[in-house]
C-alpha cells in the first residue's frame, strides 16, 4: 500500500495554518487509567468502536510573516511504518523541511520530537526549537531518568537523541512559562502530562486557535469522562486537572482547539454536555476560508 500523506489548510484570521498528518497508530485502551472500566467499554460500544483505537498523530504548520513555524515534529522512525509521514505531508503542502524556521514543542515525548532526527541527521536543519525550560530540565536530568520506572527510561534516552544535535548547534531556545514568542503566537503553560507541557495560542483578527498537545489521547473516552488519565502522564492528578480546566475554558469561550491526537485534521470546538463534552469539527472547505 502506498504511504498516504495528509494535509488540510485553513485560515486563522489572515494567518494560514496547515494541519499535517504523521499517520495513525493503534492505542490500547488498557493504557487508560480510570476508576470505571465498564464505563469506558460502554462508551466505545455506543460509538461502534473497540480497542485498539486508531489514533492520529498530528502536527501543524503556521505561516507567520516570513516564518514557517511547525508545532511538534511527529514520531520519526520510532513507532513503526504506520507513522513517520510528516515530511511527506509537509512536502505535499508545498514546503520542504529545510524551509522550516521554527519548531514549537508542546512536550518532549517521542511522538512529538522523534521526527526531529533521521539516521543521525537533523530533519529541520535551519529551524530553532522552542521548548519550555522545565521540559528540557526534566528530560535531560539523569537523576530523573534513574528515578523513573524502567519501562519509561527510554523516553529520556530518546529525548537526548532528539535534542542533542540541535542543542550542539545552538538551535534550542528555552522559554519560561507564558511568553509572547511571535506576534500573535504565545505559549501557555499546561503542566501535568509532562512537567513542561505547553499549549500554544494563535490569535488574529479576533479568532483564536489553541494547539493543545497531549491534553487528551482517546477523545471518544476522555470527552465523555475528562477524569480519565493515561499511563504516559508524568503527574496524572495534574494532567486530569489541566484537562478539566482546558475543556471548560474552550467550551465556555468558544475558541478553536487542535489536539495532537484527535482524528485528523484534529481541529474543532468543544461544547459542554453536562459533565461531558461534544466535539464540533472544523468543516472541510476546499478553498481555506477564514475561521469564524
């Protein structure tokens, strides 16, 4: 079967954004942490789904003045043949990896930074990486690696491999919490899933889109019950609280959100439904009109 690249272009005010697919991978729902496993199974059954869930890995390209800004960098070769489609998706959208000027990293987990490197070379050789200093401090600390469960230590090793070449050439720029990184584009601290997990908010002409990173992994389950966490959360309690706040704020304010693991292209709004939420996807229009 031919590898299928994917992209979807739309406008945030007058700013062009392109959703980019890195592919999909199966997510075993046993990785979810919940006090009510029966409710999870009932939710999946009602949606005509079953484990493993086909889970998207999304990245986003923002054209901002003279800059080409990538939000997250996909998996690279670290998760198997169903992924590592981001470079092809980028090229299909008319951009070569060498043209990327900046990469905003929501967090350092491998499905967001594994694609920074390929066979020992930088995939985005001219890009500056932007990442919260707490995220760098956590993943590059040998003491944290030793304290982590054995099954999770590989994340620390992969983090070093992904960041080392960029750091060596002075292409890593750490920021501290909430910062205006570019005109109309700012960082929003969202710790929990990882210590430096970060949202990025893009605003133009009264329209707002927030790149959510890993605020959720299994939309079908976590929209129904936002208290459900996942084994990959570094601090499950903080991740749960962060999701509850993020969901409530997005639903109340009505802005657009772009989670990394929502079904591609992964852009939509949330609507509150009691203690649950409903997803309202961005309509597909071929000629990329401005969001409303």
